[in-house]
C-alpha cells in the first residue's frame, strides 16, 4: 500500500497532465462534433419526405446515407475503425488521416454521433406534439419550430443517454493509444514498461478514469436537477 | 370574416369533416359544440391550417386557400399570423419562462424588438394579474395559470381571431372558473373568438354564434339563443345528455 501511495504521488501529476492535454480535449472535441453529427442524422431520419420530386429524391438519398452511417459505425468495433482510418487510409494515399489527432477525432466523433443520433432521435420524438403545434400556430417556420422549441426540449430529455455517451467516450479515448497518441493510458503503459510497477500503474490510471467519470456523473446529476423544471 | 366552404377531411378509416361550410364573423364569440369525436377540433384546427382538409376552401378577408391545390409555405405562415391558438393543455414552451413564452412569437415571428415585446408582455401580465409570475417556468404554475399564460401568449401576437380548443377541459372547476373569467372579459371586449368547448354554461353566457357539429356534419349554425331554445330532437338530446 505504501508503495502504491509512493507511485501515485510520483506519477499522478503526469497522468493528470496527460488527461488535461490529451484525454479531455479528445473527449470534448469529439463529443461536440459527435453531437452535431447526431443532431443532423436524427433530423434527417425523422424528416418527412417532401412532395416536390427533386427535394424528395435528395431526402431519400440523405436518409439512406444517414441509415448506412449509423449501421456502419454501430456494427464495427471502434479499434477497427481507428486502424482503418489511421493506418488504412494513408496507405491508400489519403494522407489527411496520417495525423493521429485527426484520425482519432474523426473516428471518435463519428462513432459517438452514430450512437447518440438514436438518443437524439428518440428525444425529439418524445417532445409532445402539442409543443410543435403551438410553435406552428404562432407562425414559426419549420426551422424555428425545431431550433427554438423542439430541440431545446429534446436536449433536456436526452441528458441521461447523452451523458452515458460522453462517459463511454471518455473511457474510449484510451483506444487512441493504438494510433500513437500518448494519452493517459498510453502514458501509464510507458511508465509501467520502465518501472515494472505494472499493477500499480494500471490501478492508478483506472482510478483517474474513475475520478473523471465520477465528476461527469455528478455533473449529469446537477444538470438533470436544474433542467427538471423545464418540463410540464 | 372567416369562411369555410365544403370542407371534407377524410382519414383512411373515417370522415372527420363532411362537407362543412360555415362563416365566423369578427368581433363575435363563436362556440363550436358537439359530442366527442364529432369533428369540432378538426374544424377549429383547419382554420389556422394545423389540419389540412382533403378538399374545400378557407377564406380569411381577401385571402383564399383551396385545399385541393398546393399551398405555399409562406402562405401558411402568413395565414397563421392572423390567428392565436390556445390548446387543451401542456402547450406552453416548457423550457421558457412565462415572459419568454409570451414574447417568443412577437420577437421570432413578427420580428419585434425584444424591449418592445417585453413591455407589451408585461402589460398583458399586469392586465391578467400575473405580473409576479413573469420569471416562473410553466412547471411552476398551476394548470389554470398555464392556460391563462397560453391565452396571453396568443394575444401577444395581436391576432385577428383567437382560437381555443377545449381550453378548460383539463381543469378542475375552480381553475376552470379562473380561465372562463378571462374569456368572458375578452368576449365583453368584442375579441374575435372561436371556442371549442363542452361547457354549455360558458357557451350560453358568452356565445354570439353556435355551431353544433356531429359526425363531421353541421347540425346547427345560428344564434346562441336559437340553439338553447331549439326544439330539434337531436339538440335537445345533446343538451339533456350534458345535464343542461
């Protein structure tokens, strides 16, 4: 135990620094982009087909693309996606993804977007129909109805599932280690390889992940409590 | 004046409105009565295009909509701005305070400056004795207060007509009385209102014009006095069934 405390005192600052410079930025950027993908995908999937032929065709194509995207990212492991994007695409001369950060953020955000789109879709559909009708009856355009009335209320409803997605993403950023990003887990691997305190290092990094996810869980709790008054 | 002509609303399994024609004059209170499922709300919702009938026409002043022809979105938005609508319940925007609910339409749709819309909203809140509730959220109000705010939100758009779809049906008698008091005041001020209700007492007190609808067809269209003194068997049966 004394040995573990000594290791914790010695390496905790480095791990926390790695969390601040890699794990948390990767999580935050990927989650924000993932949310944008999720909202766009959900809106496409719940949109009605317009009657005008060209708009109808475009919407049919968009719906097919959105469905394929969700299926693709939900049906393949994230580590495989990371390998394809970081090692596979540059091999096919798509060098944009040779940058590990670009690859990691691309995969994490698309993956989060695919899963979260289902949560956002369910939340949008669970906003009472009368809220939409009330906005329409004021003369709001479809865009105003969604952005000013439906989506803010769907956001409240989707706090629990999106919080789960955020917590999962935070833990999944450890996979960035396989594409050379020295994030918190990769750093703990490197330290363990040097000092041979393998169990202690991995327990320590697990504790840091647990601390970060606990902070997010507490944040979720307060956010849910704060937004509970935004319901009728 | 609003005029609907030969309105048919056909669902796959039911004809909700069957060749309905009616006229609603400005500055009068029209009440639409009828048994549940008779087509009252469908008719009301047709007026501000929340329902799109299968056929027929709808005219407001010099604007006419033919439901068999395509309707431009802009035409729908313009048309709707002539109406304020109060729903049965739970139609206040849950994520906005009372004040923001009231100014949302004027600011977002009519593009009124926030300061102007706020001043008007505060005047409405004063008028309805709810000024101290301006910063509350709908969840923090009683259902009766929510309905009064819904009426204010509709009035804030300064509509030509106020449409009310069973505004008191979710309320207990005490809260219902508060809302009816507001509606009676509006009726006294000759606000143009079209109300779907089951409350025959209210209809008798404030209606200038009553439409009785059953099975999607109009069974009576005339004065309130004429309705309550009608000798027609079906109307008598309806009044008796409502214990009136």
